[in-house]
């Protein structure tokens, strides 16, 4: 019985460690910038600006638009 309890505690300890590592990796991924400004340009009339952004994480739909919004707000 004592050996079984030690084994269960060891397994739980390993699971907690794996979960902590997963959270650290997830935090690092969320903290990184998803879009990078490559170049800006404007037309000859000066009314329009073009922003060329790099989407290296290949974000799609809502995630992409949210990151574009966040890029220009901050």
C-alpha cells in the first residue's frame, strides 16, 4: 500500500511539472508579437498609406484581424 501511494504521488508530481512547462510555453507564445511591420508607403496624392505586415504565425480570420487592430492601437 505504501509503495502504491508513493507511485501515485510521483505520477502526480510529474503531471504537475508537465503542466507547468506547458503553461510556460503557452505564455511565451502569447507574449510574442505576431505581426511585424515590413514597410510603409503612400500614394502620390498622399491620401492613402500602405502598411505591409508580416504574418509569420499564419494567423487567420478573427485572430488576424484582432492582431492588426492591436498593432495599430498600441
